[in-house]
C-alpha cells in the first residue's frame, strides 16, 4: 500500500508526533522513507543583507537537527534532503520527484479565524500536493496522558 513515504519536518514540537506516526507506517509497510526540510526562501530573502548568510547557516543547522530526529527514530534507512524555496511548493515537488505514496506532516491544529488569516504550510500542502497527505496533530499534554493509559 505504502512503498514510499515522505516525512516533511521542520523539527518543531508540532511535527514530532507526525514523524512517529510516519515511521510507524514505514515499518509496518516496509516502506522507503524520505525526510525533507525546507528552508523558507521568503524568510531568508527578507532578512537584512548583513545577516542573510548567518540566518541561512542557522536554518541549515536547524534543518539538519530536524532530519537527524527522523533518522535516529528508526532502524530503516532514511534518505534526507534540505531544500530552499517556498515550503509547500518544495514539498509537493519533492513528493513528485520520488514518486511518494503519501506525505506526512504535522499541523498545529489551529482553529478559528487565525487559520483563515495566517494559513499554514500543512494546509497548502493538502491543497496542492499531487499525492495523499497525512496530517497529524500534536496532542496536548492532557490528551497524551489519556492516550498512554488507554
């Protein structure tokens, strides 16, 4: 069913559960795993010239840490990539390139007006990606405690 799984991660707490769920899928289906982090070109380009390269270096280091979390979370081999561009566009493009069966990503689970005003990378990926997208919401601490007991 799932032969190739793409995990889109930025290393934030809001994606940690999606990484775990995606790796569980990969192990259950013996799927090939790819992990991708995208450096937001808009964020870099909007920085003042004198700190742009420092920002790029810091974001690259953060991206490497995010990918390391994926690779250390499984015994399966993981192909990693760091891209620079618009995150949703790059995720969709990479999914096409590797012929992914599913893209896994986290979502902050925002509700109400903020979702419509701000949007999110996950929402744009869901709307534009040519393959199915699995969005996984990070559980609140109270939900984690309930889930662990059950």
